[in-house]
């Protein structure tokens, strides 16, 4: 499973955090901890600003971690 992207999971997680206009950019290699099995890059909007980042998830953990920064 290591090295997989999960577009549906990432989109659901981002929508639950208020992101819109979500574009999945695919697998992101060096973005998560070594324990994360799924690493999915994205760009999206929230609060009138554009963001980019990645969604990380371990197969044994129910929650995902979203890391992002504003695109200037």
C-alpha cells in the first residue's frame, strides 16, 4: 500500500474542512511521515484564498492529516 494516492478520501476530508474547487494532483512522495500509507496532493480554495498541500493517511488510523499552505 505504501506510495498510493487516495483521491476520494482526500476530497472527502478536504470538503469536511471547508475546502472547495478541489483539484487532486496525485501522489506526493516526500510529504508525509514514514507511517503514512496514502499521500495525496491537492490545490483548493477556502476563505476566498487558494491553498495547496497534501492529505496523509495511515491505513490503521481512522483520521487523515491535512497539511497545506496558502498559494501567493
